[in-house]
């Protein structure tokens, strides 16, 4: 006999069947089940139990059987019964159940005693517009029809796709429409869906820039594709090295990650021409295209050919990574396969955050927030560059015309990169070396370089982080 009861305002599963099968009488089976529920914490001290009549009806047993079981457990001290107050679980010391202890997971060196976080690729989370987000969420939820809370299109909410269509055209020059936009749970999911769709179409290799983000390369491989590094120089990826073996190429044209180079105009055209002639695709990761400081923003490469370039955008840098909001502007041939794979992955992305972002964009609040962040990060960059010029003049700072990070090139003869990173960890400084970003192992004689995320610390922690960094570099 297995049931749950709700007479006391909650559910509790009692299983009397096994105990009856083992030869216990009905009363003894009920006593054992209640005693076990108190022992393992399912019935906490002070919990009021249902009346003997209600429990008997729920379990399909005689009321007297319940009365006798309650009486026995009260005598043993498990339950407490007072006239007019019903029966409750006695307030008594109950030993914690013994659980096997798992060995502690080893802590990654990068996570040990971090006092100064200069990890690249993260925004200053203290800038998140909490008040504006909350107000937009209230407006969006107050005006949304009930059906928005139902299952919807795997492409995402139409309100956000419409808002993004206009925003991306105005700010990044993207040529798309709501029917070709897909909202996904971060670039991580979007890239995985794209790679899976490309593999369905016969791709086996994705060309990637020589320096990039190792977790993205892992996503590519998890989707069943191999990676083929494309060399870089001061003008971005050497796209003339592409050939027909790659099914697509992943580029960061506006601000190469992490070196900071912008893909030259001629190379943009050359990459699109390669995609047309080879029947291939360019995947444009525009991860921080809204943050340019020393020149006019570079428009999205996607505008050169929306049927050959997949545009990937995100709110991770402008708002927060934890929102898990990103979007793909897809060529017509990829809409159906990517949407189908999205539906299989998680049906659709959560709608309330989509509606809130749509409201922020439509009201102009998002534009104002991005402008405020752009000014904040430019000041951060300038403070970092000034501090390095004063305290570590031997270091060459590159890749700072845009984005949220800088590359610090150390002169030949400096401390090797692995040793320098070990010293950083000992000082509680979290950052990465340039070699970590390579798609292939770095040559042994490569000069050391650090990738520093100057956007990451909150404002009050930024000066101390910069001082710790300068101290590290002085000793290098």
C-alpha cells in the first residue's frame, strides 16, 4: 500500500506494501513507515500529522489501526499528542543520516584564492542595470498576453526578434528579419547548434582563427567537427589560406579575440568570396562589437552576404553572461535545421528575459546603458594603460582599440609565460596567458604575453587589481 496524504497541508509518501509483504501486520507496517519518516527527516519536529480519521481514509485502513499506531509512537517518544492540539512529531534529537563523504574536487589553479580578477571576456557585473531591468520586466509582464507563457517557436519570442532586427540594422549594419533570427541560450548553445547543423550538411572541419577561445573549440569538437587553425597577422585572419576542406570558418572580424586585430576590408570580401565559391559559410562572432573607442565602429561582416555569413551576437558583454541571451542571424538554408536542433535541445529559451530585453531595446534604455558602459570601459582602459606606462614601461600593450581586454606583450628574455602565470596565482591574480588561447600548441620560443580583462573587477576593486598586475610585471 503506497500513498500520499494532503490532509495536513503537505504531501508525504508512505509505502506499506513492502512491509506487509515481509510479514508485518498492518499496524506494525504503519508504525515502521512513520518511524522511518521521522528518522530520515521527511517529517520534521513539530510537523502536525493528519487526524486518525483522515489518515485512515487516505490509506484505506481502519481508524482504530491509526489510533493504535499513533499511541505506540507517542509512547516511544516519536510523536507528541495533546488534547485539542492533535498529533505532532515530537521535538527530539534526531541523528543526521550518515552519508558517504565524497572526496573534495581538486581546485583549478586559476580559482585558488583569487583576490584580483582580471580574467578576459567578462563585463563589470556591478554595471548591470538592475532598476531598469526590473522596470522593463514589470512592463513586459503586465502587457504580455497569457499565451506568451505557453510553448512557443524555437526561434524565440517575436517581440525580441523584431526589436533585434531593428537594433542590429541600426547599430551593427546587420541585414536580417525576424524570421531569420534565432534566440539561444548563450553563444555556447548557438555555436553548438550551428556546428551540429553544418555536420548534418556534410561538414567535417571548422576553420578557426589561430588564437581564440578554447571552450569554443571544445564545443566544435563536441559537435563532431575538427578544428583547423588559420594564421593571423596585424590585419586579422589570413583567409587566403582557406580551402575546400573546411565546411565553414569561425571569425571575429570586428575585434579578433584575443589579439584585438580588426579583419581588413579586403580580407572580409575574400572570406565571403570563398564561402560563395566553395558553398561554405562564415560564422561571425561579434562578441563585443558595440565597444569601440578609438575609431568608428566597424559594421558587421554579415552585411556583405546574409546568405553566406551567420551573425552571432550576445548580451553577455553588454548586460551579463548569466542572462544566457544570444542570437543568430541565419542564412535561409540554415533556419530550419538550426531551429529543429534548438527544439530538440530545450524547446525554446525562457520567455520572460526575452520580453524584458525586447522592452529595454524598444524603449531606448538598452542604447543608453551601452553608451554608459562604453564610457566606463574606455576610462578603465585608459587607467590601465597609464599605470603600465608608469610602472611597467617595458610592456607593450596591444589590442585596445575596442573590447574589454588588452594583450600585454613582454620583451624577450622576460620570465616564461607558465612561470609568470604561476606567480600570478600565488599573488591571487586571475588572468590568462596568450598561449592558452592558441588553437595549436605555441612554439617553445614564443615571447610571453598576458591577456588582461580590465572590465572584470567592480570599480572599488580595480585599483588594487592594477597594482597587483604592475607588481607582477615589475618582477618579470
